[in-house]
């Protein structure tokens, strides 16, 4: 009985396998093949990873060996200056402070470290135009030239002059009065009409900065103050406003602006100016100096070249 039972079991299993339908046997075979393939794939990946780690360890060992050799060579090369190293090594805190200034993540960096564009010892030549519209009877579009020599990056001296006689126009008030009262509001009864200006100026550039235009273009600029003395040429009515004569009056210039660097040599200027001078005598000021002072304002746009 004991000897025949295994044979019966084997036969029974064969009978069961024989009785299984063909599709079920095929499914079992496919599952076994998939299990075998997954095992082979996982084993292959583990083998490749192990080789990669082994190569990394070998590379690190080679780097350590090279570093050790370099250190030994450096120590041998530095042997003649051992007394200097010993003297420097006496103050560890100084060395650590010096190293922190180069390698510390807390190193302080200023936003602007000096000027990228300098002007000391250079000449600037340019042209400008603008608008003067603060007068009641005329408004102007002056066109001018300027030249400046920079004693330093912050100070400059120069000359400038403009013409506005051919580019002066009547205001709406002037046109209205001439149309409504053509007999008693004549050309002679108006204010001074500016023909030209010329000044010797000094410029001070105390502030220099950088501006990120649309977070793409880094633009350099500086702010400046201007003062100068000069003269203005006018067509001036006489005291009784019966005729107009040419005249020249001394003038004080005050203003400020911003210079924008397009390149190292090309700059654009945006300026505002006040001109203080003694205007024409009339029946209101009676020729009094302080009562006849006038201060027309002007806004200018210019471009200059540094060389």
C-alpha cells in the first residue's frame, strides 16, 4: 500500500493535467514565462547598478589618490618657505576670517560696485531740443548744441546755446487778443520774444545707479544738477509799448536732469531748466529789478557723444 500511493498520486496529477483544457494550460505557461522574464529583468538591473556603484567607488578612490599625491607634492614644494607658513599659521582667526570673506554663504555683496561707465577727462558733445511753454503770449521749440569737459566722474564744465526765434509760436491767448482787439493789441504790446540763449555751465553728478529695464536690459544712469551764467537775446517792446527793438539781457540758469547711458560713449539727457532774467519794463513793474524778474521754464531732450 505504501509503495503504490506515490504512483497513484503521480498518475492522478497527470490525469488532471491531461484533463485541463488547452486554453488554461496556455495561460499557465504564459504566466510562468512572464514571471521568469521579470526575474531576469530585475536581476539584470541589479547587476548593472552594482557595476555602476563599483565604478564610482573606483573613480573616487582614484581622485583621492591624485589629491593625496598633489598634497604631498605641494607640501614638498612649500617646504623651503616653512618659516613663513609657520608665522602665518600662528593666527588661525585671521586666516578663517579671510577665508570667510571668499567662501562664506553669508558674504555681503553691494548692489553697485563702482561705475561701469566713467567720464573723467573726457569731452562730451551733443545736441538737444525741447519745449518752452511757460510764457503767456509765446511758446518755443528751442534747438541747441552743448559741449562739456569732465574734470572727474562727478564734475564737468562746459558751454551750451540754443536758437528759438524761428521756432516760436503764438499761444491761444495771443491769437484771441489779436483777433478780438486788432487795433490796440499789437505786436509791440506783447512780452519779450526769445531769439537765442548762450550759457557757461557747471554740472554736478552726485548719484549713479543701474536700472533693469523690463528685467532684461540693465541700464546705467546718473542724476545731475546744473548751474550757469549767460545771456538771452530778445525782441523787446519799449516802456510805452510802441515799438520792438532787439536787446540782450544777462541770465542765470538753474536746473537738473538725468543722463542715461546707451553705450559707453552715447548718452541720452532729460533736463529741466529755469532761466532767471530781468524782463521788459512795463506799467506794472515800472522798471524795478526784482518786480521785473521772470523765470521761464524749459524741458529738453538731448543726445551726446563722449570721446
